[in-house]
């Protein structure tokens, strides 16, 4: 694959710096550098054409490709300030009112001559050698005659997608531009034949993709008179549906018209219908021919030793073909080549040599590193190959590339994160999860994932779960496997990464109750530095670790973990954990009045106190109950309710729960209603208690419970 030069990488970096407004242009770039930086700016964001005024005195741009830009009348004077040699325009319909063609009664045409006159200063009009005015937008009568006078040194024109008709005839167009060396008429319609093209005696490059002539005979005959033509692209954009059915048999038509182009060196007939005997006949008629591109044709698997044929007949050819399609930004052909690479890794990898596998893998990495924004679909294909192809689960892959897996995984992840199209990221992240799983599964006994990469894998897995790019089930599989692969030294490193542990606690805050236990197990193990000889999976040990962490980082989500552990612990474990020191620390968060923004931690502490009273593990019940009562009276905690039904049930069903504990729990039922996890079970519990044990509580408590029950029943 062609590796970008240092100049290309520097241009991309400068453009990114300008886009981020981190680089201020305080010096004037030379023309070549200016063109490269401006081109990269437009790739990042076509609307950067609006910023041309800002740095026009610093960038000496003489080539502008604006086909992705929607220019308006305010952009015209900014473009005019540049001395241009090459200008390619995109959509122009928005300028129809500003540059109307007065002689066109239909009001559909643009006066392209007047527009170009306004876009170019005097120097540009003299210097201009290339003009691109593609698209179906119609221009005024005889526009080609006026442009040849306006731009006397024009050598190259692109008019792809134009419609030829009586007012715009191909023969007259050729007569108007006799000095052309490059012509692109791809996707044009209305052409009967190519009569008139013989006028272009200096033509060296002709691109006519998907051009279908109406004349079945002699339509291409005049191509024989182009004595200097070296490059011919007659490829198609649409895959043939069958040899007999598809009308685009252009090689056969060239043979039928007895076309001989004596200087022809390159021809592209990809995605057309061409048989191998036809291609051999065409090659025989053109002795100087060096390269034929025949991707996705009937000749795809054939090889012709006399010349260089780009198809998918071998691994080397597939890689060369992909390189060509990427350089020419041909997405359809690039996808086709990537499909063949997938087949190699999926079913044909046993037939491949190690060097061929290495070349294919390097090609995938090259696509990710250096593919442009326009190649997002091709990048997605690379993700699909690495995540789905069977070769990457084999022992051979592990044996060959175990040392390179961390770098490859990192490259895939960072590329996926940087992709901007939403539809791409939607499908890329599930593949990234599979790639992460394959990475941890590729580690065999006696090998370790490098600490830096292990840390990266775990942090980004947690981020993907938090961002809903991976499900907790998927993410925990990766985290738990990573945990089993860690050495004691790696646990030491992880234990010092407080940010990662905080992210794990956040997962508890965001995830379903079903995953709490597994997440807390991981966090506890990391906090204990993974000493497997001393590690005890009982809740008391986890509680002590999490509480020590809470003292250092007092956050709501850490308290939520403590509350969960409190609910799961036995009576003896609870008594062991909630020492006088722990209770004093927690009570300190309920001593002062709180604003709405600060109520979260006191609320969580009160919910823990309710659980402790329900478990009857606190000696000073009266003091704790008074704090619960005061909190229920003073605070509007409608935004902080008990969100898990098992906790509410535990408080409601315990014979040790006080009236104030019951009120606290019932308020959660009232505020959260059916959003409460396990609401139906809680609702049944409330009904049973109203029929039975609630008679033991105060009248106001029973009445409040009855009102909430009736309200919830009516809401169902």
C-alpha cells in the first residue's frame, strides 16, 4: 500500500489545527502547501469555504475542488481573490437567481460564463488550465464558445453527469476546445456517438464511466484518431446483472468498431461485461498497453502474463486493486476488494502463506490509518473483517501476531471512535465489542496482555458500557476475562487508577440490578490490589473496601454500592461492618440542611439507615429513627426515590421497621410508581401488609399507605 508522505501527514495535521482553532496562520505558506492544507480543510468540513476570507492572505491557493461545497453569492468575491489554475465546482442551482440566463425562457439555466467571470480575476482567467462544471444543471446557449474565449489556456474539463441534446451537442463541444488534453464525460446521457472527438488531437486522458451510446455501430470509431490517448476509463458504476442481459459491453463494442488507439497504456473496464477472450483481443490490438483494471468482471479470476491486470486473481492483485480503488475514491470497487479479503480470512486462510496473511493484515490497518472521510464504508468493511472472519480466532493468528494484537486493537478502537457518521458508528461499535472479546480470548497460558494495553481495554470497555455502545453482559465478559488474565503487578497498577474504579461505580449507578454483584466484585478486587491469597468474596470485605473508598471520594454512586451491599449482607455481617465509626461518618452527612442539589448523598444515607433498622442491627435505634423522621418532614426528595423494589420490600416486610421507615419507603412507591424496579411485587406486598401487619403501625401511617395504594391502583 502507498504510505502517506510526511508532507501529506503534516498538511492534514495543520488543517486539523486550523479546524480546532489551535493554529493561527501567522506566516504565508507556499503554493503547494497552501493547496494541500486547503484541500484537507474542505475534507474535514466543506463549510470551511466560508473561512477563505479569514486566511486568504496566508494561503496561496491556486487549486480549488469545491464539488462538496455549496457556494453562495457571498463566497464569490472570496474565491475571486485567489489566482487559480484549477477550479472544480459542485452544486450551482442555488446561484440560479443571482446568475440567470436571460435567453432561456424556462428559467432553468445558469449563465455559467458570467458566473465564471465573477469567480475569477484576470490572472485566473489567463492561468486556468482545469475546469470542473459537472452536474445536471443546464447552462445557456453556446456556453462552450464563450468559455473558450474567457479561458484561453484551458487544457482539462470535467463535465460529468451532463445531458447532451440539441442545444448542447458533443461535436460542437469538441470543436470549441481543440487543445484539451484531459476530458471527463462520465455518467453523461443523451450521447448518440462520439463523433467530433477526433478534433481533440492532443487528448491524452479520457474518462467516460457509465457512458452508453445510442448508436450500436461505429459509435466509438473516432477514438482511433486520438494518436496521443494514453489513459481510457470506461468502467461502470453498476454491477452487471449478467453477460447476455447487461447492455454495457464496451470492450466488445470497441472491438466491433475496430478501434485502435496506438498510444494507449492504461484502460479501466471494471464492473462492465467483458469476457476473457474479448479482453485478450483488445490487448492484442493495443501493443503499448501496460495496465488493465478489470475488477468485478467475468475476467476477475483470470491472469494475462503479458501485462499488469488488476483484478482479484491473487492476494497480490487484490491488494493492488484495493490500493487503486482507494486512490481513485471508487467506493463500490473498494467494497468489492474488501469482500475478497474477507473471503481470504473467512474460508481460504489455510491456503495462504504467512507473508500473504501479513500483507492483508497490513492492508486493513492501512485502510484504517489513512482512509479518508469518504472511505467510511470501506473502513467499516475492515471492522467487519477483523470482528467476524474465522481466521482471527485461530491458533495460527495468535502464533503469528500475538505481539501485534494490542496495537491493532487500539487502532481499530480509535478509528471507530473518530468516525463521524452516525450510521457508521451505530454498526461499528458492536464490531468493536467483538474485537475486544477476541483480543482477551487470544491470550494463552504463559502470556500476558501488556499492562498499558490491558488498562486501555478495560477503560474503554467501561466507557462503551456507560455510553450504551455495549451491553453490560458483553462488557462484563471482557472485564471479567481481563481480570482473570492479570498478574499481581498489573493489579497494583489498576488499584492506583481511581478514575477507572469511579467509572465502575458509575456502572452500578446506571446498570440493571442483575449486574450489580459482578460489577462490585470487580471493583472490590481492584481496590484490594488483587491479592488472590487473601481475597474474600464475602460482603463484609467488599463493604469495608468500598467504605474506605467512599471516605476518600464521597460520591453518590459509591454510597449506592454501599446500600446494595447492606441489602445483601447477613445480620452478623451488617453488625460487623456498621461500627460506631462508620455510623458517625454517615450521620455527619445528615446533620445539616441541604439544598436540592446536595440532597442526593443525605438521601442515600437515610435509605441505608432504613435498611439497618429493618435488619435490627443498630443499638441506637432512636437516634437513627429521629434522623429519618426529620429528613421525611424537611426534605422534598421527589427526585431521589428508592429505585429498586427489593430494598422497598425489605423495609416494608421487616417487623423491625419503624413508622418513619415505612413512610420513607411508601413515599418512594408514591413518587416513582411503575418506574420502580419490581413495582408489581412491591404493590402486592403493600396490599398484603394493609390487610395484615400494618394494623401495628400508627393511624396516620396506615392512612398514608392506603392513599398511596389507591392512587397506584387507579394509575394501573
